[in-house]
C-alpha cells in the first residue's frame, strides 16, 4: 500500500529512507486520524524542528561557518595532499639509501675517529673529579712536606701512590706529568731531610726518624746504589759538616792562639804565657768531644736501624765496608792537628795537664765506642801523656777497690757515688745492671725457701690455731691436742694440710718478699723516703726507709700476695678444719667450686686484706725500728768489748730473729680478732657473710672473748713463722750478696 500511495502522490523512486518510513507510517494510519490529527502533528514536528535548528544555529554558529569554509577549501587541499604524498614517497626512497650508506660507514666503531673522539670526551667528562684530584697531587705533596716534619710520612705515602699510578698507566701523559712534578717535590723533601741531619743539636730520636724517611725516599731518587750503603755515609758527611762549622766558630780564639805561637817563635821578645792558646784548645777539645761521641754513637744506631744491604752474592764489590770504620781516624786527625801545632805554646805544667786530662776523657769517651786514640798522642811529642795515664789508672784502681767492698750496701741504702772517672762510673753501672737483673729471681727463690721452711716446721701450731678458732664454744687446747695425738696416725694428723700450707706460705712469701723489696727499692730512690745508716752498724740486708714508707710498702705487698694466694689459703683452712674431710687437694678444689664457684676460692679475702694489710704494715715498721735499736745497742756493746763497730753475721742474725719475734708477737695480738673472723668466713661462708657480720655474731652468741680465741697459738705460730721467714730470708740475701760482691770485686781488680 505504501507503493500505491507513493505512486498516487507522484513521488520519485529515488527518495531517502526517512520519506519512505513516513509514507509507510501514513499508510498504516486510519483515515480519520489522518484527517483529524495528522496536520497538527506535522505542524508540531515542524515547529520543534525549527526551534531545534534555531537553537543549533545559535550555539554552533562559528563551528558551522568554519566547517563550511573548510569544506569550500577542501577541493584545493585534497589535490595538494595527493602531490605531497607522491613527493614524500620519492623522499623516503632517498632517505633509505642514505641510511643504508650511514650504516655501512659506521658499522666498525673503532675505525671511526669521530665516534672514538666522542667516547673519549664522554669518558673524560665522567672522570672529571678524579682527574682534578690527580692534578692537585703535586700541590698537595708540596704543602704536606712544608707543614711540619710530621707530614713527611704522609708525603712519602702519597708519592708511593703516585708511583703505583705511573706503573699502572705508563702511557698516560697526565700521569707522567704528575709523576715528574712529584719527583721534584720529593727531591726538595730529601734536601730538607739532609739539612735536618746538619742541625747543631740533633737528637737520636730525630735522627732515626729522619733516616727512616730518607730510607724510603732515596731508592726512588737514586737507583745506582742501595739506601743501606748511602745513608750512613750521608749521615757522617752531614754531621762532619756540622762539626766543622762549629769548630770554625772558634776562629777568633784560634787567631789569638796563633799570635801567641808566633810571638813565642820570635827571639828577643817576652814570651806570652799561652793563656789564649789554653782557652782555644780547651774549647776545641770540649766541642770535639761532645760532637764526636754523638756522631759515632748515633752512626752506630743508624747502621743498626738500617740493617744489612743484602746484595747479590755474585757481586764481588759487595758488601761494602761501613763508612764508620775509617771515619774515627779522620776525626782523631782533626783533633791531633791543633794539638800538634798549639800545645807546645802552653808552657804552664798545670795548664798542660788540664788540657791532656780533657784529651784523656775524650779518648775514653770514644774508647767506649771502640775508637780510643790515646796511644796516638805519643806521635805528636806529648811526653807527659804516659805519666798522666798511669796516674789516672792508679786512681781509678784505688777507687774501684774501695767501692768494691761496699758496693752492695751502697746499692741498697741509696748511696750514689759520683766520680769524675769515666771508667769507674762505667764499671759501677755494669755492676748495678747485672745485680738488678738477678735480684728479682734471687728474692723470689729466697722468699720461697724461707716460707716453705717456716710452714713445714710450724704446721702443728697452725693446725691447733685453726681447730681452736673454728669452735663455737670455749675449747680447751689440751682436748684438741689429745684428739690429734690419739688418732691412728698422730704425725699425719698434726701435719694435716702441710702441702697446701707449704704452697700457700712458700709462694706467698716469695711474692711478698719480691714485691716488698721492689717497692722498697723504688721508694728508696726518693730522698724523702730513704734513711741512710752506716752499713757496718746495721743488721739489715734490705733498703732502709722511713716508718711511713715501711708501713705502706708492707701493707701493699702483703695485700697483693694475699690476693694471689687466696685460693690456696681457702684450701689450706678447709684441710686443717675438722668440718671437712677431703681425700686430696683436687677433691677440695672441686667441692669449693661446686659450692661457691670461683668466688668461693676468694671467700674471706676482705677480712684477709683488712687483717694482713695493717698487720704487714705494722710488722715491717716495728721490725725495722727494733732492728735499728737492737743493732745500735749490739754495736755499742761490741765496740766497748772488742774495739770495733763492725757487726758479725751471727750477731746480725740474732738481732733480726729477736726483732722479728717481738714484732710478730705485737702485731698478732692486735690483728687476732680479724683473723678469727676470717677463719669463720672461710670455714662457714653460708653462715658468716662478711667481716662485720661475723664479728657481730660472734660477740652476740659467744661473747667478746671469742674474738681472741687462739691468741696464744697464733702469737706463738705467727711470731716464730715471721722470725724464721725473715731471718732465713735476710741471711740468704746477705750470704748471696757477699759472695756476689766479692766475685765482682775480684773481676774489677
């Protein structure tokens, strides 16, 4: 029906789809609807379309106008685009050929100079900071070397780093330039070091430092000779230049001496006394002696510091002889020449002997280094030399024989003999060094022997004292004695615990006497603590100090020895006590460690230190005071009876034994409460915590008298132990030093 309507209306076949849809819509509507409402609908649709078109034209006016203009120019743009596309296709083919040509030309990057140059520039840019630091190295070398001598080591380390860079990059021009500038700085540094060796007051420490720096610098500057061969010669040359410059400063005195010599040679004129010549020669010898001894001694130290050269064994010219082997001859000729010229001008005998004495001392100084030139003086016509040497040797021998008799006593009581004889001073120094090297070992051995002897002899008394102090009730000594003697093995029961007691007492005495003697010798060197007494009127073989120094040294030495020997003390007390039954020392060690650990071996150390420190201080003080008083009394009795003030060995031993008995008795009575508390702590550490707690508990539970329990036994045992230990120890020291001093005196003669 739509087609019939289309034919009726005369619409052409070529219409749009919208028209066809509308015609189809009309054909489907009833006639009444078409007559009544279709017109209104069309009017409304037309009005709506008109309003939409108006709104669209109002909103999109510019876009529509622009679109219309573009649409108008599209006819011209499309042909132009087509032409450009054709031209682009032709250019792409040309571009492809050029790209292929470029690819073929740069396929090998190593053969292209531009790319290589670009890579080099990029590499330089990446390492710009490193190159800047490298170029600043020569400046840093110069500044480091110029700051102070302490910067020389850093300078040499930095130069060594530059040398390693030169070995790694031998073809680098920059590294070569930096190395060349650094070598110039090292040359200046070596020059400064050589000038340092020419300093007037050069010390050994500065010399060794400078030689060490030269040893590092010279191999980089001189390759034709090893540093070990060059540096000793350089050192001798520098010091010889300094000596020559110092002696040249005496030129005014030499001119005056020359005038005197020429005046004496002219006949018919009054001869001068030679005063200026004497001044010149004395000053010349003084300067020469000081510098020559320093040169030779420091040169030996330099040779020792450098060590061997280690040359090739096939080289027949090595090893070269030391430059020092012939250098003293030149030094001696330097001294003998002025003596040969100007000494005849000195006519006064006293002045000539004074000058020759200076020469004798100078020859002795160099003689200590193996360069004694005394015999060469006979070659210059000095006739007085032989008599002068004989006289000095005679005086030196007499002085050595006198000192040999009293050398040990002078060493002990701090009498220092200062003589002008170089040979005697050297001999005394050798004796003191040899004796001091042996004194510690001898004191330790003698202390060990005296301690073991006293411990073994007095073990029963110590056992009775421990059994008495361990009891919590007043015990009769006779009961404890009966219990021990009625045991199956009474001897073994009385000497129970002898091994730990001997070890503890022996090594404790060894440590005590060794440390005490070291402390007293140290304090004796100070005049504020030493007391000088006459060796013949004293029974002491040890240093004599003030009472304060004796108390301090005794307390410190005893506390130290007690701390070291504390484990053996605990084991010894456990063995002696009836509260423990240990089959062996190892069983005691394991039990103590199991109960208290390592701390258990030091149980009661506080009480021991409080007891032994003051006890030892008071003992040494009282012992030394009693020795001086009894020695003085014995010396007066011997002087009145025999007319001599010397003290025999038996008298000295008696004085020492009596002094030790009295001092031990007094100090034992004073320190007994602390000893009782110490014993309780070591036997029952779980019940008695510390010294104050033990003392308080004993006073409260057992009474005040419990603090002095075992006093008689302790006084007897302690007094006898101290007397035996000190007497045996001092007698051993006396006998050893007497025989040692006699041997040294025979050697000196």
